[in-house]
């Protein structure tokens, strides 16, 4: 008896794009293998709440294989994708020393983007970004650790340095994080220390651009700026970071002609806790695919300039979706990834039904559902397109915050997570307390310790070292 092999779909990534793709294929006559370097699906928009002690990591990052447990046509495989061979139609992934080669008929690449330091990768040691659970937990450790250190140091200048927080990048993530650090100090930590007043800390939001929230326009940017300033956040615009070190950051002010205090020379901000939320760089898998295609290119951020049907040239069943794709007027937001994944899986389903003609596909159309950013509790700014016009409705305040709250609950994965998040928000925003204030030394030191080891001994050094210690101990 011969068994006919089903159509094999490989999905890379378990973020918004990857998970949506897998779920959309639930009733399709295919075998799906979802490969990701993380065991979880991460709801990145709420990472800043993990970093500031509001939510736990579990609430925003459910385990992918549990989310997909009942979808029998999906196999979830943990591993770092290191190779994609468009000719052989295989994906090579690695988990520790185990290499796995997975063949595919259709490939959906949703590997997202990483933090970009614009060529200054050494900044990352002192100013972690906020892209992963590890990042958010490390930041929580650094933020709360800075208050603890300030309580015990006796030198005045060092105490001030410990109580200065700098967030680089005034996009939505920077705005949300700066607002939350200020609220954490003002509401949650106030009165809990004896040598310092946490509410006297300095929170600086800094950007090389001349405005806060540039993609949301001048009006909403100014609104957010005023509200942050009311919370005590210092906004420094036209300020370019030229160096980051253990003690602080060096900044060059750009508009020397407009402001006599800003003469274009460099200045220092001594600060212990720095956060980088200034730029993104697409996964290197984008370049790997583009190089093997029949002429697709990548843009400056490393995103693949895809065809109108989200494929790469010469490979009608290799789709790139989400933050890794470059499509005009589609922002690097969750909706871009979700809609891109739905579009790609529709094509695969049509192909299975014999209804797909790659040369005559309807191009991908993005439905802009708007954008929003929270500034503080009960306060957000929102921009929603008005149907059938090119205009956008812009508003701020409690109504925008309520809209933000409802939308985020809708898109969180899992009923239990929605319920616990709602209860947590209720407690946090109405009261002063935050439930996730625990920090460990692992959160603060593990990344830098692992990086130091890896830079000396190679990428698997940390794993090998841990294995060796265990073996030696048991011998
Ligand atoms: C802090 C923050 C706040 C945000 N806030 C908002 C918001 O409020 N609203 C909004 O719409 N958008 C927001 N975004 C953007 C949104 O999260 C992204 O646009 C969205 O996650 C993109 O989805 P994706 O599937 O393309 O990539 P991701 O969600 O980033 O997923 C990428 C996946 O690929 C995996 N991966 C990467 N490389 C490899 C590899 N080599 N091997 C195996 N697996 C790999 C990763 O583990 C991950 O699972 C925010 C982003 C951040 C970082």
C-alpha cells in the first residue's frame, strides 16, 4: 500500500505572523511544521508592562505548543533556523547540537525583526532593547535594581546617577516605557524607601528626531509629549546618542541654530539604567532568502522587498510576512503580520484546491485599523482611519485608553490570560500596587555573562559550560 504524502507547510516564527499562519491552516489538508527559536508566542505590545512589574511573562507569552495542542496537523519544533535552501526546498534548524532538516512544499517566513543599534552593537551591553521576554525581565531587574542601589549608596552624585533613567527612542515603545517608569516611581514605590524618594528620580525620553511618536503625526505627538511632561518625564528631542557606556550616555544635540543652549557639542547624561527602543533590523533570514531568489532585494532595515503576493521572485510558494517583509504603506505592526499570514495561507489553500494561478494572483491589500500608544494609566493617544476617506480620527485621553485596553485584551492569546490580565489591570490601575515586582540576579547579569562567554568561546559556549558543570558534579 502506498501512502500519498500531504502538502508540507513550514512556518518560521511563532510571533503574530507565524501563529496566525498555523491557525489559519487548521482545516487545510496539509502538515504544518512551525519552527521557532522560542517556546512561546510573544505579545510584544505588552512587554513594557512585564518590564515595569505589572504583568508576568506568562500572561503575554503562552507556550506555542499548548496553544496549538488540539490542532493535530501542526508540529511545533524548537530551534534556531540557520539555513534555508530554496532550491532543495528545505529549512535547517538547530537546537543545541542537534541539527534538523525539514523539507517543505510551501514556506512562510515570519521571523520578525530585532533591535537595531545602527551599527553600534556594543551599546547593547549597557542599553538593552525590548524585543524578548529576556529583555523585559532584564529591564525589570535593572529598573528596580537601580532604586535599590540608590538606597544604599552614600555618594550624592552616584545616587543621582542611579536614579536617572534614560529611554532612547520616542516611538510608541519608548513613550509607554518612560510613562510607566515614572508611574512606577510615583505611585508604587513612593514611601517604600528610607534614604531616597523614588518619585524624585529623573526619567528622560530622548530621540534624534524632532518629535515624539513621529508616525502618529504632530498633533498626537504633542499631546503625548505634554502628558508625559505632566508625569515628570523630561523629553529631549533632536538629541543623538553618540556613545553608551556603563556610567551613562553621550549625546549630541542637533539643532544648534534653533536653540542657543544646544550648540552641537557633546554632553553627558550620567545614568545607571538605559533602555534602547530606537530602531529595528529585520532577521538575517531575509537576506538569506533574497540572495537565493531570482532577484528580490532587501531594504536598509534588512526587510525583503516582496512581490505584490508577498512571495520572493521565482518562488511562488515562499512567502515572507510580518516585520520581515517590506511592502509600501504597511507598517511594522501586529496587523501587518496577521493580515500577511492570512493572505499567504489563503493562497496555499487555493493552490490545494487547484484554484491558484501564481501569475494572476490578487495582490496583498493591507487594511489599516489604526494605531495607538498608552502614555499612563487612563491616558492614551489613538489614530483610527475614517472609512472611505483618506482622513484619520485622532483622539487622546481616557477614551483612547479604554479603546487600547479592549483591543489588547481581544488580541491576547487565551481566555485565561485575558481574564488574569484584566484582573491585574483592574488592581494596578485603580490602586498603587503591582504584582510582578520580583527580580533575580539572573535577570540582571545572565545576558552579559553569557555574551562574554560566547564572545570568547563561541555561540554554544554557555550551553557547553552548563553541560560540563553538570557532568563534573555528577562524576
Ligand atoms: C516592545 C514592542 C511593542 C510593540 N507594540 C505594538 C503595538 O502596540 N501595536 C502593534 O500593532 N504592534 C506593536 N509592535 C510590533 C509588533 O509586535 C510586530 O509588528 C509583530 O510582532 C510582527 O510579527 P512577526 O510575526 O513578523 O514577528 P515577531 O512577532 O517578532 O515574531 C518573530 C518570530 O520569529 C522567531 N524567530 C526569529 N528568528 C528566528 C530564527 N532564526 N529561527 C527560528 N525562529 C526565529 C522568533 O522567536 C519569533 O517567534 C511592538 C513591538 C515591540 C517590540
